[in-house]
C-alpha cells in the first residue's frame, strides 16, 4: 500500500547514507512471483513518482558524490536474480545466462 518513494525513504535512504560513509549496503527483495519485487526495485520512468528503489538510490549516490569535496569514490553495483536456485546477473549482457 506504500509508494516506492515511501519505501525508499524508510528503508533504502538510511542504507545509501551508510554506503556514502564507506559501509557496504544490500537490498534484498524477497517474495512470491508476481508480488511486485521487480517493480519496486526498477519502477517506471514516467511518472517520476513511480521510480523504483534502484534509480532513486543511483540519484542519491551521484548527488552525494557531486557535493563531496576532497574525496574519491569507487562505486560497484550488482543486480542479481535468484530463482529456483539459479543465479542471473540482471546487469550483464545476457540476462538469461546462469552464473556459477
């Protein structure tokens, strides 16, 4: 019943703030097929109120980097799907390929 903006502000925002302080962060979306995990994570571009957690987190991170002075950043991101004990890299060239 909550918007992705509400979910981001309550769950992901503090996590991203920790990432900007040098801690690792993970968001784990778990649930039945069709329950809205992908939509919550990805969302849609238009309307912007339905942007998902991933685009909101990227905006947050890059805005924080632009405001930082005298600091270097190394940013790594992964987006994995685990389904029926198969792991797929959703940012890879072939999202159907199973990982070892």
